[in-house]
């Protein structure tokens, strides 16, 4: 409730490392082309082009499935079943209905778009120097220290001031945190765990870094979320991942930004 969108945190980049579909490479060690079967699979009737079988087998192997007679038979059965179902669908004229035709056209378009985007990404690699520049920028924003803090968030300044008075009288911060309106921390005594200052909105982080360990803010801190009473529990050196550790995530992030810019340029050139 008091955090910024963590787009600039390296730790978030690692935690949110969801590879882009168009940038995904085959898993290391995965076969790039169908390997010869360990043992010859039993021959059977085939209702599909061999190219379909090769493509689907290659896809399964890239996903990490081991090549085996069982896998090849499964692929063969799947393709035969697909063809039989396609024939039945055409007998009913489903391929002629406007809705199904639109879906088929969009699916074919999606395949072509994905192929083009993959080709564009390969032709426009992100230089290591640009990746390192992005890493250094994020690292500088994170800083070299992390803070373990608690807070109590309320709507009114007077309520926050009363919490400060109660703390000065010796009441437990964790108990008073039960009245906080931050659902993510109130059940844990207001604990926000370890964070870099950049993870918080500026008024909060500014007050946090000025505190001594074990002390709380004598004056409530106002942010767009309400009024905070903050206590600093501890400080430590920041554990920032190395450049090599986050390089794949940085690559995906910058590729996505470059693609967005390219898409906008393409639309603009076509008057959209």
C-alpha cells in the first residue's frame, strides 16, 4: 500500500523473470531437430504430412520430453486424431461458418506475427553496453542499504499523533499496528520486511532513512495513502544481484521496450 511499482528493483526483475514468448530460446540441452528414435516405432497408417510429424516431435523434444517409441507413437496418434476430427468438422461445414473462419484466420495470423517478431528480435539484439548501463542505473536507484521497517497507517493525522503518544508511553508497536489500514502488514505487527528506499514513495523513504535503529517517527509522515507512524528495526548492506545474474531479465525488459517503440513507429507510419 506504500510501495511504488517495483519496476526499477533488481530483486523484482529476478522475481518477476517471466520470459517473453517471442524471446524464449529452447531449453539448454534440448534437441533442436528430431533425433533418431532409440528404437523403431511400430509402423501404422498416417493421415498427415510427414512435415507435421517432424514439427510436433521437435516441439515435444524442445520441451524436454525424451525421444522414445512411446513419444513418437503418441505424436502419431495425436496427428491422426486431429486429422479425423478436422474431417468430421468439415463434413458439418464448421469451417465455413463466419465465427470459425475468423478464429482460424486469427490463429494463422498469430503464428505469422510470432515468427516475424522472433526474426525482428534476432536482427536487433540489445548490446551488452546498453544492458550494463541499465543495470548501473537501477543499481544506483536501489542504493547500497536495505531497511527493515514497520509502520502503522491511518487516515487522519490526529489518529497518527495519538499512536505516537501511545508509543511514547511504552505501548507495543506491534499491538498498535492492529489498527493500521494496511492489510498487508497489520497482521504482522506492521512489518514491511527488508526493502530498499526506492521501493517506497519518497516521503516514506525520506523519513525511514533518517531514523535510528529501534526509533519511530516522532511526527506522523503523510503520503498519498494516509498518515504513517514508522519504526526502523534494522539496517544492512543491500544484497544486489550481479549483472550476470539479472542479464536475461534485463534483456527481456529492453527487448520489450524496443518492440513497443517499433510497434508505435509502425502504426505511426501507417497513419494509425
